[in-house]
């Protein structure tokens, strides 16, 4: 039997969605703040109101595309989340500044897996963060893709990356009930993170989420 795979449901947009995801077994919830592209963006006031209703030990992730540490610190304090998900690269020393300013807040850095260079990038930052999250975006585009693409990436690279670092790693990008077991078998991640794979018409779909959770349980 494999170790239990944690599940993070992203793009949460209401208290009802948050409580539904928790009821069906989510370990963490993701809240999308301003992004250059992609789905699920909601205002910080709404994020704060939903987070206030989330019981421990469920983790609350703020997805932020900002690269200025002062801006990120202010965002966290307004929203009250217990985890920062940094979807773009930060300058050297930024993670340490965030940790010093926000004791007790977990830091998760997204690494966009486009080719094998992602492995070295993950190794370089692993000791400054609490976890990594592998996604399928492209920060080099004129309009950056920083998540929510609905695309999978090369899980063989993800597997080798996961095996090469010492921190937990979440896998994201195009996951759904049909490929969850394959993703777990291929990459052996600490957790899975998904948004569009459990939504219909931009709303959390209870049937899809329940089916996804069952697929994960069977894979374990």
C-alpha cells in the first residue's frame, strides 16, 4: 500500500464550495488571487471570509502571482491563509524574507515543468520552502501562464524531480478522475492539486469530486 496522497482542491470560490470539498476529503483548499491569466480568481475580501470558515487542520493556500515580498506579506495578512503558494519565481532571498515576516505560514513554491531544467530549479530552492508544487504553466509567455492550464506535463520528469528533493511535492496540471491513478503511479507525489478536473461550468461538481477522491483511494 502506498502512503496516503493528500488532495488540494483549488479555485475555491465560496464557503459552500470550501465546505463541500472538506466534506468529501480535501486536505487543503486553494484560493486564487489576481493572476495574469487562468481561472478561479476571486477578491481578497472573499478569500478572507471563506478562510475564516475553514476548520483546522485543513490547509488554506493563497495563490499569488506577485513577486514583491512586501506585497505578498500584505496579501497574506489581509487574507489570513496559513500557506502561500508562489506561482512565479522570486528573487534570491525572498523566501527567507517571507519566512521571517510570516512565522508559522507555510511556503510552497510552484515549479513549472516544461523540460528537465525544472529538476535543477527545484533542487536550488528546496531548502528555502516547505513544499514544492509542479504545474504546467509557462511564465515566459507575453501573458504569463502560471496555473490553471488544464494541461498535464511530463510525469517522468516529475518523478525524477520528486526523487531528487527532500521536501514534499504536490503534482498539478490536467488532473481528473480518469488519470489520477496514473499520475500517482508515475510520479509518486506527496499530493495532487486540481481545479478544472472537478468543475462543471466553473462550479465545483460534487459528483466529479467524489469520483476523483474514489480514484485516489483505489490507487492507494
